[in-house]
C-alpha cells in the first residue's frame, strides 16, 4: 500500500507560456529518497519550485498530502550575505514553521539549533557573521536550517555544488538519516555515481519525464542518452500543447505516451507501474 | 556662559524649545529603526523618493485648508501610501524592480505636488512645506508624532522577525510563509507614516534625513540588527538635541541644523567607526593562527 506524499497530476510548469516541466504524472511515496537527474534546462529546479509553490502550474496540479511540512534548499539562495546576521540567526530561521511571527524561542528550540550546527560540522560557528563564511560553510549552515525545520518533505536543489568531498560525505550522512527517519527527500543532483550509490529512486527529466522509478532501472544507457539529447531551447513556433491527446509528436520530440490514460493513484501500484512506467517506454537512442 | 546655560537652559526656559525637543526625540525613536531596515533592504534612496511622494498630498491639504496640521497630514499619508503601494505592487507583480517603479511613481507624484503648490501658493509656502518648522510644533502636532511613534514601535515589534527574514533571505520566507508580501507593504506603510510625521517638524525634504543618517551611521559600529536599531535611535536623539542647540544659539533654521548634526555624526562614524574606513585600512598588528 503506497502512501503518497506528493501527487503530480498532469503537472505542467513553465515560464512565459513555454513549458519547462511537461505533463508530469506520478506519486512520490512518503519516506522515499529520490534523485532528480537531467541535463541543464531539463526542468529539475522548476519542478522543485512548483512543488514549493513558488511558481504556479500552467496546467495540472501538484497535491501535497495534508499537513506536509516542506523544507526547500534552493539552488541559488537569495541570502543577503552583507546583512548583519550571524550563523545562528540564519539557522534559527528554520524555527519559523514552529514559532511563526511571534512565538518565543524555548530552550528546546535553541538546543535544536545547536544540535543542527553540530550535525553539519559547524559547532563553534554560532556567532560568526555570514560574510565570513566560505561557500561550503554557508551550504552547511543552510543544511542546518533544513534540519531545524524538521520537515516531512525535504527538497534539495543541487545541494552539493562547489562542496568538497568531505562535506559531501557529511551531508550525505544527514540525508540518509532523514531517509531513515521516514522523511521524504528529493534532491537535484548532477553526479551519477552519487545518485547510484545513495539514492534508491530517480526521476530522469528532459522537460518531460524520461523515466522514474528504481535508480538502476532509470539510469540505463538508453535513457541517459535520450535525456542528454533533448532540445533545450524554447521555440516561438513550437506548437501549442492542446490537451491530453494533441501533444504527441511535438517538435521537441519528447515522448508523451507514458503516463496518460493510466490511473497512477489506484493504490495497488508497485514500484514499476506507479510512476507511469516511463522507463519501459523511453525512446530508444535513434539520435545517438 | 556656563555649561548649564549653553546646554540645558534653552530647553528649560522656552516652551517652544521643549516641544521641539520632545517632538524630535519622539521622531528619532520611531524614524531611526525604520531607517535601519530601509538601509538593510537597500532602499535608502526609496525613503528619499517616498518623502517627495508625500508632497502633492500635503500640498492638496494646504491648498484646501491652508496651513493646517490634520488635512496636510492626511493628504500626505494618502499620497505617500498610494505611491508606496503602487510602486510595491508593480515590483511584486511585474518584472520591474522596486527602484525603477519607485522612481517612476514618486516623480509623477512630485510633479503633481509642485503643480498643486504653484496653483495658489507663493514660494514661501513651498519652502514651508519642504523645510518644515520644528520650532512651531503645537500640541496637536506633538500628539500626532506621539501616536505615529507608538504605532510604529508596535508594528516593528510585531513584524520584527518577518522583517529580518524578508531582508536576510526573502526566498526562504516565501517557502515557509505567506507573510512576505504583506510584511513588505506594512513596512512601506510604516515608512510613509514616519515621513508624514517628520514633515511637520523637518519638512518633506529633510524628514528622510532623520530616518537615514542615524541608521547609515550606526552601520559602522555594530553587526547586529538589534544593536544597530538602538544605536541609530541614540544617534538620532543626540542629533536632535545638538541641532536644536546650534539652531538656538546661532539663530539658524532648526530642521537643517538637526540633519546637519546627524550628518556630522555619520561622517565621524564613516571614518572612525569600528567598522569604518580607518578600521578597514589599518593592518592589524598581529593575527591569530586560526
């Protein structure tokens, strides 16, 4: 019996009427650990923004199971490093979901912040001003904030960019701990080895989903080859996507056959079929 | 002349000096922390723009009712809020950034204000609206400034955490709360409220001075927001007292004297502040290994 954390229902996200994530169908199970993989511009970050609600769907929707608390680590944070704040201030922002605007920090909250800093290896950094942190230290501080947020669904957008190997190892430990605690984690990653080693499930994107399921079934040479060769550019003359049956054979050449017309939320779905069994139907490598 | 005669006597002997001091101290208490957030949000010049935006409202009040506190205040409030909300809305809901939309709306507003003033008033009237008269604060003006001060302090206390979060990491605030946009508009409203409060005492041109100069000066002494807000209030209050004394003894206009005092403290802070120019230039005599 699958217990959905997120349900994508023909979700299409994009900018300026051009689709960036196209017709995504499927379910993210509670407690799953999913890597999102794909070339630049394949819609990975857009998907996370859509889940958080920072951009509105152009079609379809994305349902969270009620009461799901989200923590989101963006690819490009909008943190003002010149702002007069200390590490402990930014990590304490993670208490927001619990405290809201006016709640007072308890000793327990302060302990949660201190513990999070220890977990990411930033013990002793509490009072350091933000503008004295290195890029990797900043990323760890943001991980600590995610820890403090104590969320059910954790979305990480390229969390390991410009991070050294040791820090990646430390942060992976934290991700596995989240997984062990039954939290749902989705991470955008660019390192295939890392995905294969640490992420049981993978969603391979190339604007439309190429494949989604067990990592070993998704990251096949054929699927990867396909995902590398999708057409990244927007086309002003790209045909309008007219509803569920009309978008076969659009000029992006992406395969829409998967996913449509199946019920993915019927409860009995096992791993391979519940995501629309995209992996089985991904186009072969005709352009390889 | 003894120290007492120089520093204290002007305030004990003259009612208008007492009222001027009380009004400007209240104004410091409420304007300066607002200025700190304006500065941290990189909106220092937006405060200036907003001060100009108040002009047509105040001018309309002046045209219709003469030099009366209430209509000019209400007019200023309406004009200021209209410009602030329009500029904020354009930047929130379109691609244009707030600096550009703010400039557009305040220029429209300023032009309207100058046209209104020229409809009837002489340039003397315009000078009054632009430069204010802290020495002519009556009790109703003091009440107004006092109320604005109370409202501002309450709003700042309630929204403090959201204001800090919105400055520090707006994307994070958007991901955990829907407060981002409302807080922004509440803040713009508070800015307008304080500028309107200030223009009675200092005029529209200089009211933003008491908001920005102490905040900009405080930045050179501390790296905590809370301390910065408190320090800016202290700087503002010292500037007010000093400016009033200079104005009294040298028979100079009080508004510019106050702002000039704040400006002097700012320049001092730039150079000698613990995070100022000299501190940044001086090579430390020794450093720790880690």
